[in-house]
């Protein structure tokens, strides 16, 4: 029996499915466990609240961490898509209302989560994004926040926010610049293009590329390999925080630019958002039926 088969469902949430091994060393968090026709697999507020609540619950205090004890967090999805990004329906409504406070609160909630993941839940956790479906906008930002991205062939990832006059404001630029040059990151953000996982692998953004259906096995192999060198991976968590830090303040300052840019959008941009929402809703219905 494999380690994956021994995982136990440890908590019940409406929007996420969580499984962990009996020792608590590995946690698998599947987004969109409530996926059904008409439900868009995006960062709804309820999803973020449950994800961040769970991650806070498994974060250890400094006095609880033991030398050489490496833990893992795997982020995946129960929907056909990994994550389609921010809640555009909510964005459009808040922009129309000129509700800066609520929009900033949403953005801050996103930053809270991706920074905590990027920081290794305090330093003793290595995070892995298992991307088996499309990751767009904030979905790609979530993957980029992880230490390792494992993607299956045929998956598309991208930052399409420029199509409605915005930019990805919850970490994409900061995290991309740790994997590719700032010039490449800017070109990617301003193009709005979607990229196949194989192309992102060649660019160095996707770490592990595997055939369809083999992502979970590849993650399991990665977990076992890293556990054999636990001290080294824990040390690299600390080294990365020293040599390539992405501070909370940096992410918050960028997301405030995002909020102010969003509030300046005109009717044309809002109509584009609404068309994308309708397209995502139709697509989710078709995928769920299939």
C-alpha cells in the first residue's frame, strides 16, 4: 500500500478537501471540493478563508519545531482547473461601488496566504503545487508562491489580467523574478498570453513536468526524495529567505498599486471582466458534466 493510500482525511470543509499522513508530516490540500456546474474554480472568499484557516492551524510555533523535522504541503484541486484566479465577479462589483476598503481587504487576504506559503509556514514546510488543470491569474500566483511546481503536460498557465487593464497584483512579479529575469517577467505579465506547461518548464518556471495522470506519483517521489535530505531542505528554506526574500511589506505595497489601478478601470474593462466571468461559468458547467 502506498503512502498516498494511507493518507487520512483530517478535516471537513465545504470548499477544500484535506488529507494528511498519520504523523502530520505531509498535508494534501485540494481546492474546490464543492465544484459543480456553475461554480467557478476561482479564489472565492470562502475558499480563501478555509485555506488560510487550515494552514494557520497546521503552522507550528517555534518551540514546536524539531531539528531535522521537515514537513510538506501539497496544493492541488478537485476541479478540472487548478485555479482560475481572482473572483472577477466580486472585483467588478467593488470597482463599480468604488469600494476601496473591501477590495483592499480581499487583496490583503490573498497576500496573507501566498506569503505564508512562500515562507514555508514559518520555515519547516516545503510547499508543492500539483497543477493538473489550468492555473490562471491568481491561480498561477499561488503555484509560484510554492517551493516546487509539478505540472502535467497539456496544462496551461498564464497571467491574463492585462486583457481588462490590470496586472497580477498578489505576488506574480515578485515570485516570477525569483525564477526568471525581471524583463521576462514583465513581458509575460504584459502579454496576457497563456503558456503550455512544457514551455514554462523550458523557461524554468515549472520545476517538474510529467505526462497526464502522473502528477500525484511524481509528487510522492519528490516527497520521499526530499525527506531523505530533510536537514538540507530545511537549511535551504532559511537560505532562500536570506538570499532571495519576498517580504510581506513588498507584497502589500504592490497589491495596493493593484487596488488603485483596479479602481481606475472604466466601463470597457468591467464589461470584459463580466464576459470572462460568463465564459468561466459556462466552461465550468461543461467540464463538470463531462
